[in-house]
């Protein structure tokens, strides 16, 4: 890479020198006009003008800092000074680029090493991501199976709850029927007790009459009446 850069710099310097020499030859032998010379791209950063007055001179200034490059009554001399400065500047830039070549080679080597390390690190990171992705896919599949199983169990549990709810309703109906039966039995028991007391009273009365008829004791003592508990009405 750096060898190619050095070759490119050398080729650039050679081309620039040849172009400048060609320009100088064309100026000397081809006799181009001054306007044609100043139209070249080399003079883009310069401005050449003539001062006022009969003794006016041609002055060349830089467009970047307005510095004076040369002045003369002969326009060709001013143009030649500008061309000398352009050539000197190109030579300095080429020398600076050449002097930076070792540092650039070192930097390129560092970047190449860093790039290799980065590529290796990215490959390793990619492998880790692929492993994690495979694990996540496996976990997702397992979770899907668990969800399906849990859904089935939930449906079974819901069916059991519905069945138990029906059993509870039936038991509540049976309890209500038992309460009603208990209430009716209590009423029947009270009626039987009343009938039993009545029969006892009739029996005592018949025995008393029999005693009277047989000349026995005429004192009549009615049998005691048993206290009857008020039956509890079941709640509907």
C-alpha cells in the first residue's frame, strides 16, 4: 500500500514538473498571449494587475492572503515569478507527502492490525449471538409447549369447577328439601303429640266415669298437658 503511495507521489511530481516545463516551453517558443497564460488553472489562486500611471507596474498578489508575489514593468517577469512560486509550492507539498510516508505506512499497519482484530471480534460476537438466538428459539419452543399444556390443564380445571358448581347447586337444593321435610315432620310430630294428649285425656275421662259407675272415688284429675316446643320454620 505505502509503496504504491510513494509511486503515486513520484508520478505526480513528475507530471507536474513536465507540465510546468511544457508550459515554460510553450511560453518561450509558442508565444501564447498573456490572457491564455493567465487562464491556466495554475493561476487560479493569484491575481495579476497593473498599477495606474505612465510608470505603472505589473503586480502579482495571492488571493489567499493578498500577499505581494512580484512586481515589474514587464508582465512576463511577473508571470515567471508566480510560476516559480507555484513550482516551489508543489515541490514542498511533494516533499511533505514523501516525508509522511513512513508515518502513513505505520498508521496503515496499525489500522490493518486493528481491522483484523475487529473482524475476529465481530466473528466471535456473531457466533455468540447465533448461540444465544438458538437458545432463545429452544426456550421459545419449550415455552410454547408449556403454554399448550397449561391451557389444557386450565380447560380441565374449568370443566371440574363447572361440574363442582353443579354439584353444589344440587346439594343446596337437597338441603332445602331436607329443611322442608324437617319442617313438615315437626308439624306432624306436634299434631301427633296433640292427638296423644287428647287420647290420654279421653282415657282418663273414661276411667273416671267407670269409677263413678262402680262407686269408686269421684275425684277427677285431668292429666298434665305436656309443653309443646314451637317448631322452627326452615329458611327457604
